[in-house]
C-alpha cells in the first residue's frame, strides 16, 4: 500500500471515527432528552389530576367521563388507585397495568415513585405514580413515538455517516495527493540519480512546510554531493598530474642506474642516488598529504580546550630543529576549543611555506595576537592576482613552478581552519615578504603568567 493510499485511509478513518463518536453522543443525548421529556409530562399530568381529577375527565364521584377538552393526549392513560391498590377509575386505554412494589409504596403517601417501564400486550409504557391521601394517581403513555423518533434518527445518522465517509475519503485522497506529491517527486529524482548518477537534478518546490523543508534539504544534499564529487574528481586529476613528475624522475634514474651502473663514476652514482632519495621523499610527502587531505583523518579527533600559543610554540620549535631556520615568535597567551593535531599541522604548514620562500639565513616571524595567527616571511611576496588561489589544491603560481612542494600545504591549512569555523588570509608582510595566517573564533585571551625564554609576549587586547 502506497503512502498516498495510507494517508487517505487514515484521514477518512479519522473523520469517520469522529463522526461515529459525535453520532453516538447525539443519539444517547436524544434518548435521554426524550425519556426525560416524557417523564416530565407524565409527572405534570399526575400533579394536575391529584389536585383536580376533573381536569382529565373524572367526575366528583370518580366515574369515567368523556375526555373532550381535557389536558391528556390521545394515548395517555390515567388511573386512580385506592389505598389497597385497586383501580377506582381510568381515563384512556382499555387495559390494566400491574401494580409494582415501588408503586404500592406510595399509596396514601406523598411523592412520586421511581418512573418505570412496563409492557402490556407487547407495548412498552412509561409509568409514573404519585401518591396522595386517598391512594395514588398513575399516569402512563406508550413509548412508541419515542422509539420511532429514535429509529428515524438512527437511520438518518447511518445515511449521513455513509455520505460523510465518502466525502472524507475524497477529501483525504485530495489532501494526501497534495502532501505526497513532493515526496513522490523526490522519490523519482532519487531513483533517477541512483540509476544515472546525474547529480544535476533538483526538486522545484515553493512550500514552506515539513515536506517543503525535506525537498529543500534534499536539494542541498545533492548540491553538496555534487560539489564533493567534483572536488574528488579534481583531486584525483591533480594528484595524478603531481604524482607523474616524481614517478617519472624516479623511474628514469633507476633505469639509468640499472643499465649503466658499471659505466658510471662514483660521483655520478651518488648524484643519481641522491636524486632517487629526493624523489622518494617528495613522493612520500605528496602521498601523505593526499591521504590527509582526501580522508580528513583528524576530523575524528575530539575538540578540547587548549593553549593555542603552546601549539604554535611547539610547531616553531619543530621547524627550528628540522630546517635549521630561525623562527622568532611573538605569542599572546590564549585558549581556544580545537583539535590539537590539526592545528599543529596547519601551523607547521604555514612555517614550511615561509621556509620555502624565505632567503637562506633569513628568520621567519610567527605572531599570535587577538586570536589571529600569522607567519611572516622575507620572500618575494604573493602577487595580488594569486592571493585568492594560494589555498587551492595543487595551485602554483608562475614563480612557484620550479620550487619544491606538493601544492597541498596551504590547502590543508584552509581545510583545518574551516573545520574550526575560522578564516584564512594572505597579504603583504611589514618584513618585506608575505604574511599568511588564519583567524579562529572563540579565542579567550589570558594574562601572561611569566616571560618565557625565546618568547616576546605582546598584548593587543584588554
């Protein structure tokens, strides 16, 4: 059973059940009203007779008379009973109604007995009995009219219920069709995408309800999936291009070593082996960065409160040790919620980028102030036309074509910063080169605890 049919059936069933409850309550209320109305009329007649028997056709001697002009209906029976319960006189009807124990209790007393139903010759009567000093007045009337009215009401309710169920089913089908139309369209698009792999399909909708939100979310998901696939495709194409160069060089050098190893001088062999070693290192670095960028392996790392200045100092010390490059740090004590390994790698990549472009012996300056981390080099700087692209994967400016590197370092920085909700920037450094860095949100500044060797503390905030 389709969702549309189920929704229509549920709506029709809900309307029909509501109608049944309302009809049942109406029928019960009508039954009570008719019964109470009949009882009230009989009690009123009994009071009138007890006060003046003549009003219903009894003479002074309590003998039956004609009921012309009396207050009784044609089917009302009035009986006068003596103290022993025997019938003294009767108006209306030609039958006798048995005296019950409840009726006997009010003979010669004051007040009504409990109203009762009694059957005579297969006809049900509603009976009330009012006691008075000389006996009792008993008034009864057949319930046939009430029964007929209730039977007619029951039939009308059944007919109306059938019509209401049909109307509810039609309305339910129309509403269900309107509700499920975007869902059906979404299903068709999803099935088409699954079969063809075409991620350009979208669902057009102007609804603002839950179904509209579902369609909008689906469109966003498909857009994100399409973007991810395009990025993956570009990454594979760019990676294949970048891997081709070191692999070709490595293969060529190995072929030369294998085919001419006896003809090469020791210096030539050492030079070729050095090239092979450099190619292997470059290839290893490139593969590692590709894996990190493609799998985003650090996103599973739990975020924690950390000292960003400590992370920056560790990255700077590592660069000093590995590259033999002087790194001057100006770090403001601060805390941030972040992933330590990711931030350490991002800062390290910024320092590696500065090391690549700075002249030999020139120091690199690392600053952290107001939640903004920046790395200053003393290289040729970055042309304004290249600044928007330096964080793209594998992008290399014309000046960088012959420099070592994978072209992924700054892309990893951007990815890390975006994971933390921050932004990257690039510009001109006062030192004469370029400044590249990032800003993170939620940075909390700390009071300097003490001056640390190798650090020049600088405060720019309160």
